[in-house]
DNA sequence: AACCCAAATTAGACAAGCCTAATTTAGTGG
DNA sequence: CCACTAAATTAGGCTTGTCTAATTTGGGTT
C-alpha cells in the first residue's frame, strides 16, 4: 500500500548503493562518501556520481561535502531490497542447504531481479516447509548426505536406507536402459555416485527433462540419447543411474504445462 | 570436465545473445543478424557490435556479411545457460508454483547469476521433492490455496483443515501477542487473510525473522515491535496472526547459523 | 547492364558506471 | 594565521551496450 514505487526503475548498482547506505546508517548512524566507497570497493569519485543520480531520483539527500541521508522513499526501497536479500539467503541456506557464503553471494544478485510474485511464493513455500510438521528438512538432509557421500561405495545404490526412506516405488522405477529405442521418458531421479551424478547434471540430464533413447550399441555400452534437441552418448553405468517418472508425456509441446498434476 | 571455462567472464547481455543464437539455429538451422535483432528487440547495429565482441572471445564465428555460427565453446556455454534457464523455470513453476509467465521472466535473470553450487542444490532439492514419496506438492497446493482464498472468511483461521493438516502443534503455537514486552521470538507462520498476510510480508514480517515485542498500548491495540533493527506498529489482529517458532534464539548473532538444526 | 531492395556495416552519439589524477574544502595543530 | 591532511569534488578517459542515420554489398528484376 504505502510501498515503494521505484522498484525496477533504478539500476542494480544504485540499489546496492542504497543498501550500503542503509546498513552504514544502521551501524554508525551516518554515511560518508568514504565509508560507502570503502564498503563497496569503488573510488570516491564513483560514489559521488552515484549519489548525484540517487539524489536526482529523490532517494537520498546530500548537501555538498555533507553526509548522505536517505529520504523516506530511499529508506523504504533500501529496506525492501535488504529484506529480499536476507530472505533469499535464508531460503537458500535453510531450504536448499546452500553453504552460507555462497547463499550470501547469490542473494546479492537475486535481490535485484526477483519479481514480487516469486518472492511471495518463496515466502509461502518457506513457511510451509518449516511448519508443515513433515520434517522435510531432515529428510532432505538425509537424502543429500546420502548422495554426497556415495562416492566410494557400491554404485547403483541399493541401500535399505534408500529403498525404504525415499519412496519405495523408486526401487522399481524404469531406468533409462529399460526404454526401447525410440521411446521417451521424463527424468525423475539420478541414483549414482556424486561424481557420475555431477557429470550427468553438467551434461543436462536434469529432473523434469524429457529423454529419448536413440540407439544402443551392440554390446550395450555406448548408449545414445536425445535430450532437449541434442544428442548425447552415455556409458551404460551412467544411463542405468537415470530413473524415469511413471507418466510418459503425451506430446513434447505440453512439457512444462503438464508439470505435476 | 570438458566444460565451459568462460562462465562469469562474459556479460549478461552477451550470454543472452549466445542463447538467442543457439535457439535460432535449433529452430531454423541458421542465425542472421536480422533474426537476432528481431528476437532480442534491438537494432542490427547493436547485434553487429555484440557479434564482434563474441567473436573476440572465440564464442561465435562470423564472416563479414555471412551467417553467425557458434564455436564449440560458444555452443557449450549457450547450452549451459539455457539449461539453467529451463531448469530454474521448471523449479519455480513446479516447486514454488510461480505462474508460468513470471517464472519464465525470472529465470531469464537468474540464469546469469546463479552459482554452480546453488544450481546443484536446487537440482537435488527438486529431485527430492518430486520423488520422495511424500507428495509434498499436493500438500503445498492445499496450503497455498487455503491462504490465497482466505480473504472473505473468518479471520484467525481455525478450520479443521488447517489444524489437522498443517502440523497440529501450530494450533497451540505462541503468537506474537503472547510475548511479554522485551521478549523475542522467531516468525514461523502467518495465519491471516491474504490481504493482511501480504501487508505483513511487505512490512518485513517474514519467516525466520526475529521479532521483539516492545510495547502494548493500554487498550491492547497498537502493538509496537522491533524487527531487524527498525520499529513497527501493528494492529492487534495483525499481530495475533503471527505465530512463532518454539525455539527462542540464544543470541541475535547466531541467527542464520543456527537455522534449523 | 542498370536498378532496386534488404541485409549488413560503419560512423557518431549517448548514458551508466567505473577509473585516475588534480583540485578544492574544512578542520586541526603548531 | 598558516600549513597540513583527509574528505570531497571535478575533469577527463575508458568500456559496455544501446541508438539513429548513412553507407556498402550482393542477389534478383526489368
């Protein structure tokens, strides 16, 4: 309601300046050119010109050779950006389990571009996950640790742990290697050591992506698949790690539409 | 292994050009200046200079007055960016339930900035959520619809639905109004109509944030709280919608560290 | 062969952001 | 009161990424 209306109007860089100023004022009750320059690792000349641009937008007040003050509008905008920053960081850390330092860095970028709608959905999802009583986070931690530590163990994972905990029906899911040439499926889960998993992900084998089996070489080893328009050659152990969803897509077009209904 | 090494080296804009070129070649087997310009809604002169910069980086080949081709490196980078784009979009749509069009737009921004680590965590989380057998998505849809449609109904929600489904212990959770002046708590859930919910979120009342009750006015109505360093005045119905987590933080510093252990 | 047109290129301008180097200003100490 | 210093400002330069306007090029028409 009484919210900021300059969202998306000023640049990423200027938003960062606002944020810096807000935090400096919180910390030491005032913000000088020098402080801002040090904080953002830029020259004072750059800060000077940035302050002029911010003043022109009515977001800061800056008497010549004086300290920098935020206007009401500027403070609101700064707070809004900061709010997103902190929330996104918390989301990445608490839900996705991204390491703190990386989450902080990524939040710095996301804060500028995320649409209000996505922000709102993310808030609702966070709230749901942390309060739904299903202890999803603990389950996810188990899941994650399992795959992160899988490296030196037996490869196509058959642990009780895996079978019992993470959906028994995945124990009997179709694998990529179960397809006949020409058949397609949707990638659901990759059940392999961290190394192979990483390799497959890097090659574009991601959940929710449609794969088509093209050819299997005589001895069954190089397996050729088609994936989002380009061809890929996999070894058998890589291909058999790819578990597919039950539902086959009706047509390639409705891919993202029919998500998970 | 044989992956791109230009990540983070070229600008957001150039990455977008690469992506456009890749998609054009997929669609019509070649990419001319004009096509790229039309697709990205820029002038041909801009495309021309962009192609020169991309050629200098060894990402495209572009004989004068000829069509634009991707080098191997350029194609890999384009594919990588596109992969992220599509995956993030799917994540936003399928997990967070962001509307398709907005997810598409946000994915356009995120693709350029997301660190590999966050990408990887997101993939793992997506995989977990869609295959863990807990049917989290359906639960989340219920949760979401419940709050989205709450508008005209009785306000501090007491539905059976709510009590039973979304963690019975939240029926007896402390509210912000249960705190004594000076006491603090961590925001867990906001149980209010969409309008009030939105208002609180806009003011910075987000899950995982620490709030301190400062003062309650004589008649109990304007309630003053402190929140991430600034003060806020809430009406009683707003404040009582804020449910708190059980665990009180030991110290304000370890806030994000002690996330949810 | 001369002409025309669409695509591509070049030239030149502009804003945002950054820089370094030189200058101005204000406060502090001798 | 003068000199020194730290902070702030100005001047001028650079890159990226956009634009418009003019020009070149090459393939098809008449």
